[in-house]
């Protein structure tokens, strides 16, 4: 596990928390959708790098 994997997963989890917070505050759906897409992309990229599927 490298530093980039850790950063991608941490950023993904941070964005996931932001999605929940923005949803509870009643932010526009477009902002929530963009944050959730970014969160999923970071988490998937981090996991794929850990699995060795994407180098």
C-alpha cells in the first residue's frame, strides 16, 4: 500500500462525509451528486490500486 492509495481512500471518505453533510443541510442536488461521484471515483481508484489492477 503506497501513499497515493491512502490519500485516495482518505479523500474519498472525506467527500462521502461531505455528501452526507450537504444532503442534511439541503444543498442543491447537483452539488450532492458531484460530491458523491468524486467520492466514489476516489474510493474505487484507491481500492483498484491496492488490488494491483491499476498501476
